[in-house]
C-alpha cells in the first residue's frame, strides 16, 4: 500500500482499511506462531502499513 493511494480516501475508508490490516496482521501472527509460514518479512510490511494508515487517519482528523 502506497501513500499516494491513501491520500484520496475518506476517513471512513481509511478506518475500514485499518481494521482489515489489523485483522490480517493478527492472522499472520498466528500463522507465524503455529509455523505455517516462515516469511517473517511480511510481518514488518504489515506493521508499516498499519502505522501508515494510522498516520493518515490522524492527518484527516486534523484537517477537519
């Protein structure tokens, strides 16, 4: 997910994206713990996406 994709989204859309990202991060963490996957780099990417979404949500709140 790129920042340029998030700029044009509304606050509600960003919150939905954040919810989905948190769910996918939780599911991926479970997969890592049960050793169903060994790609630990994806965990870092998911964390960054969540942080990026939270940042854009805060920016949208300040604009209003």
